[in-house]
C-alpha cells in the first residue's frame, strides 16, 4: 500500500473510531447510573459493562501491543472486563456482571477517556498495518456491543415493574429527533402492509461469503460456491398481526408444529407469545424501547423477539419454511444494505410498505434479524484470526443458528449481505424475526 493510501485509511479509521466511541456514549444518555448496573437475564450484560468491555478490547488488543509507552489504566481491568477470551486471561462468570458495583461509573468513564486519549496518540504515530486491522475490528466490535447494549436495556426495562421507556419523543437530542422524524415520515408514507408476496429465484451455482474490499469478520470467509435449488423468498417479514393468528390458532399448543427441542422449550418456559408480549384483560401489549404499545397498533409491524423454534413452528404452520443463509444472501447481495437500522432511530421494527410485482423484494435488511435454517458453521477452508482474537467467532460454531439482515438497533454501516449473526435456537432477547421461504 502506498503511504498516501495508508494515510487515507488511517484518517478514515480515526474518524470511524471517534464516531463509534461517541455513539456508545450517546446510547447511554437516557440511562441513570442505576440503569447501567442491571443484568436482567444471564445472557445480557449491564450497560456499564458494555462501556468498559469495548474499551478493554482496544486496550488489550491494540494499545498494549502497538503503543510503546502505553500505561495500563488498571491492571485488574485486563481480566475483569475480558468477556470470553480464554487464551488472554481468566475472567469472571458472565452471569455475575451485575455484581460489578465497583468500579463505579465515573471510573469506567475515566477508563474510556484514558484509552481514547492513548488511541489519539497512536493515530498520530502512523500505526502499522496490523494495528489498523485491530482498530477496525475493535470499531466493529464496539458496534456489535451498541446493539447488545440496547437489547439488554430493553430486557432490563421489561423486567422493571414500572416498564420505563428508554426513549420517548420528549427526551431525544435534536439530531436524533431529526433523524427519527425523517424515518417516521418515511414510515407514514409507506402504505399499509399488503398481503405476503413471494419472489421467485432461479437458483443455480452461486458464490457466498464476503467479496472484494472492506471489512468483514473471519466467519464471512472464504467466499465459496454453493448450489441453490429454485426457491421463493417472502418480500417482507412476518407481522405481529400474522403471528397473532398463529397464536389464536393454538400455535403454542400443537406439538406437531414444533421441533422436538422447540416443544421442550415451550413446555419448560411456558412460552405462549413472543418475549415482550403481555396479556391484560384479553388484550395483548408489546413492550418496546418506546414503551408499551397495544398489539392493535402493531398489526402490520414485523414480529420480533421470537426464538428460532418459534420462527420454525410459525413457518410450519404457514405451510412454508425458513430460508437457508445462502438463499438469503443470494437475494440480498444485489440489494443496497438499507432499511430500518439504528440510524433511522425508530428503535423498533416498522411496517413495510406494500410491495408490488416490480418492487424487487426491497425489505431484506433491518427491522429484525431473520432466523435462517442454517446451522452456524465455518465455511469450507475457514481460518480463524491468529492468537486470542481467533476466539472471536470460531469457537461458537456449534449449537447455534445463523441470522441475517440486521435489525432496528444495528448501526447502519455495520451490516452487509455476507454478515452472519448467530445465536442458540432458544434465544429471544434479540430483535429476531421471521422471513418465510418455500
Ligand atoms: Fe465483546
């Protein structure tokens, strides 16, 4: 790479780093220090932990190795805020993160500042290519935690008997308000969601995985050939109204619709609706980051917070199936990665506009991650990153399903057609929804 090209990359990366760090802080603005302590389910983490752990990533994988005179902020943080990197250090049990009343929020903020200042010193010194690669990974890592921060706050507020709103219109910053108004205006201009339509795809030999330049995670490589039989893909996500019909038809009481492990989960957890649906006086409400909303107002809104098992049972009930990750990718690769993502500030799924024959299935990205029928595995020839960072994705390649497309809380620049999210099939606290295929 020429030194000019390298300098351009460094400048762009510096801007992206600052943007990501500022965005995390912006997301915590509506939270009190007490809110930032809550870990309401074992798979979630307190906001304060997300703030510290994303900082730990830069300190551990960038500054300690690439900034010669870097002074570690607090030696204990090296293991305290390690999430799961076994080869890096020991770390505390995940389910105990709500116990970290110390360090206090002020000290975590000082930690962020300390690391941000050191990163600026590193940027001034023209970091070597490996340092730039790690910084880019760290920025993408922080963006992933921005989504988790919001899904974890939603869970925390749902379990709070007062059911607080993360955001309502009165508490927004000007920029956020402008973005949201633009987004909502767009949503209003969309016509009512029409009947579910399907687009036909010819199938054949396709390539899957990340292509060309730009960042991707190790699990998106290598690009490789896949064979697809002809298939049909729904032109929008399944809505709350449609999902309510499945429920009213006894969907949660018919074992014949469910995978065996899914039926076990229904019985063990008493599932009878998506995670944040509650019934009061025979009427359902849905809890969102904008508070509790009657189901009646969400008929055309994509259903969210369902497990893979629920998505699969719904598809079975509808006489359809879930797409494979490669069917989804072949359709999405030719579409711009646009949709209701975090940057529209809707903070919840919104209804899709009615799609005509020629509309070319535009709603592939955003609103909710879409469960696919594909198990999360390494692609042929998959090679994890070297060293501790090899634990980032590769070691989770068992017992999880792939989700595609991003959600209403995924930063817009974070998503792409080859992006693979993954969760275990019973997971419900993410913005996970349903796209049908046949
Ligand atoms: Fe992490």
